[in-house]
């Protein structure tokens, strides 16, 4: 099969011999997720999922970081313009994006470089197999701006790490390393940063050349062993909408952008 390419301002897609590579390309913003990027990424996922010639998917990112999560500049603009609807992006964009990625019938490999934070971590955990560069770092980040979780993390993180560790990471927001992620079973493999692109592509190519029908059944069986992603996304949405209206959240976002420590009042 000849390769095909689709390019958006923030997302690129290449399909070559059954392997679809979706690449985040908002390098100047560390691949932060604004509405345009979320929309383009979901469109890319849906297009790849609908292509019967695609036998595996590789999700990767250009630049130093995989994804630092929500674009907070855009979020603050939303809080200023219409605070009652600033969290609508969870329902309108994050939930459909994560559900689309989780529903891809073929294996999804995620290559993680640099920071993988917040909704970026949610994206990574919506895939099947994760390969990380040795300097990759991870964090949930939500509690730091007085939010709970979205992008499926209340489901996928608990499923991957257990309730106690997941609760600790979601509440305390501590960063953890690629080595820790490997030790905890969150990633499949850690490689030198310079080898990440090739190592992840090798895994994805192996899957694309393998028994895809069997892999599809494996995905279905694994998913059925821990149902509830859609319910978790809906619960996250309600929680984020409520928390997005609190003074703590607005003060914490302002503090983050001003690079100062927030003071929380608990409301």
C-alpha cells in the first residue's frame, strides 16, 4: 500500500502499509489541548478507525513534550467570557475524544516523550500499549488547579494502578518518572529518548503485521474485564462542571499562570 498523509495545523496523520500514525503538532504550546487541537485529534482518530486498511495505530507527538493537558490560556478566556460554560469542553470535546480513541478496534500504541500531564495522561491511558522515553514525566495535575479528573483518568488510572495509588496521584498530583511508570505497570517499555520514535514504531509495526482479528478480540476481552469508561466520563464531567465554578479553581488557575503558589479556601 502506498502511504497517505493528512495534515492539520495541530495534528498530522500518515497511513503506511496498514500502520496509521497520528501525531500531535502544537509544538509551541507543548501540545496543550485547545478546542482546535481536540477537534482535529478526534477527527483524525475517527478517520483512522473507519479505515479498514488500518491494522494498528501509533499516537505520538512532535516537540519536547507529549502533551501538557488543557490549554489554560484558552480556559481562562472561557472563564472570563462565560464561566457557567467554561467546563463544557469536558462534555463536548474530552469525552468524545477519549471514547473515540478507546473504541478504535485495532491496537493503539502511544509514544510518550517529555511531559505527559493531565488530559495528556488521559490520552496515553486510552491507548493499549505505551512506550516512554527515559526522561518522560507524568502527573495528573488536576487537583493543583482545584479540579478532580477528566479524560477518563478516574477509570483508567484506577484500572492500571489500583485505587490507593490512583487516589494518591489524583489528590496529591505528584510527578512520577518513566522508571516509576514502568515499575507500576503503567507503560510497557522505557527506552533512551533518542530511540523512542523507532522503538514505538517497531512495536506498532509488529502489531500491524500481526493477527489483527485476534488483537481486536483481545481488546474487547480486556475492555469487558473492567467496564464503565462511559459512566466514568459522565461522572467526571459532572464533577468538573461543579468544580469549575468554584473560587478555588479560578484562583488556582490565575496563580498557575502567574507562577505563584495558590491559596485554597475549600470552596
